[in-house]
C-alpha cells in the first residue's frame, strides 16, 4: 500500500514511493495537490469514461462530503486499484493506494 499526506489546503507534504508505484504515476508528487493527483488519474481514464474535469470534480466532492471514501481505479496497465481517502481532523487528507493483482 502506498500513502500520500496532504495539508488542509491540498498541498502534498509527504508520500511513499509505493504510492507512486501503486498508481503507476510517472513522477514524484512534489508540488502536486490532492486535486492534481485526482485530475491526473481522471485525464488518464483511470476514473472511467467521461469528461476528466467532471469525473475529478465529482470524485473530490464525494470524498470531501463523506470524510472517508474509496475510489475504484483502472490503471494504464489494465490493473485495478483502490484509492482510499481519509480526512484528517483539523483539515488535510491521507490517500492510500492499494493495487490489485495483475490482470
């Protein structure tokens, strides 16, 4: 499982290399935000078919309203993964990425 931690403003403050690997990201998260990570996944098609900005916006709003949520992903390799959102008291978000076995 990979983990990334974001401030209340959405800026990344820490992440594990496993987070990058689990989501098949091509670069470290330095300078990215929660919105940026989700938008990247949406633009790659990981959140399904549809307009990327709509998919990303809906997913971010859903997770924010729930405080904790799970997002099912289909990664570029065809492998499935789950992104789990955890709200941090006082603000902030922890994202956990758990890849499934290879297809």
